[in-house]
């Protein structure tokens, strides 16, 4: 039985000023050369793919000097038309939050709030059916989980990340539909692993190689699953479950520790 896609609304930021000049996660090596034009080409391919799949894509203007701004997922979490705006952990990214606050206000979102505690948007908050799965350990402060629960009025389930390579929840777990997820068990603390096993006994589990090419940094519309093309094991597993995998080449953005999902913020009305 083929699965059903639902049209989505995404916010993206063109990597016009993309570069790796500092290191705030283990993937970033400022000594490695980056190719901004290639990053832009890879990003444009992703945007065009979303449009072809029938999704709406909105763009927020990148700002010079904000090298990681392409990772729109980190800017906010948006649910029921409410925008919970990020407060970034590292000074290099802190000014991005203002751009998101401005954007949501300019686009007539009535309920816009910046969190009091560090929170890196959909990097660490993944909407899964009626709940939000929320990561902590490296970026988002667990006190911001409670804030999100109160702001959105939905249950928030905290998960602790333990491997610095998987510093955001969206590098270690992907929501495929309301009750299907795929994740990399080794990225989580023993307690969080047990919790995931309880919540999702039928989850797809990723192996080391697929996780290391950011295979879990994927975007699903309920039918199509866009994920890094190098994640060949996950591509096969996702196909077996009746989804339609689409491989993406985001090699340039991976140099900053990001891929498909990091570039995509979902606007849920
Ligand atoms: N260089 C960025 C950082 O470390 C990458 C962010 C990736 N985004 C994500 N949603 N995982 O903040």
C-alpha cells in the first residue's frame, strides 16, 4: 500500500554566506576548504525538489556574517501557527534569532515567543503525532522543554543525546509519520534508548555508517523521504516500509555538520 504525502510548508535560507570559519560541532574543520557555490547548488536542488513534490517553500533572507544561517531548522519550532523562536547556544549563531523573530512578526504570526532558555528549534524539537520529541545534552537546555510544553500545550518527551557527533536530535532521529520514526540508538543515553524502544517498538534503527553520513537528517512528507544519498542502508529500510526514498547530495553542508533536515524548517498551521 503506497503511503500518502501531505503538502507541507517550509521555510528555508539560501546559503549565500555559507562558510566554515569556526567549529561548534565535531564535523566543522575551518582548515578544510568549502565551496559556497556548490553549497548553493545543492541547496537549490533541495528547494526545487520540494516544489516539484508540491510543497510550498518560503525564504528568509540570509544575513552577511551569519555563516550557519542556511540551517533554518534551528531557527524555531512552529506548531498550530505558533512560533517558538530559538535562543542559540553559541555566540556565532545568536544573532540569527532576531531574523526569525522579525520574519514571523512580518508574516502575521500572532503567537511568537523566543524561549528563555537555550533552544535550537527543530534541531532539537521534532513533532511526532500528538507529541514533541525534544533533545538535550549538547544544545537545547532541558528547561526549554518545559517551556515548549507550556507554550504549545502538547506533551514534550525529553531525550538525552550522548555522542557529540549527534549534537542535535535531528541528526539522530527522524519522524517519518505520526507513529513511525527512524533513529540511531547509540546517540542516546541508556534511559532514552529504553524510552524510544517503548514508544516505537517498530522503529527503523540506523547503523553506524548510515548515521555517520547524516542519513537521519531527513525530511518526510508521509510518503517521500528525502535523505542523504550515501545512507544506502536506510534508503533500503525506508523503501521496505513503503516510503519512497529520494537521495540528496548535501556534501558541502555536511562540512558544517548539517544536511537535508537542517536546511528545512516546517511551518505547521
Ligand atoms: N554548524 C551548525 C551548528 O553546529 C549546523 C547546524 C545543523 N542543523 C541541524 N538542524 N542539525 O549549529
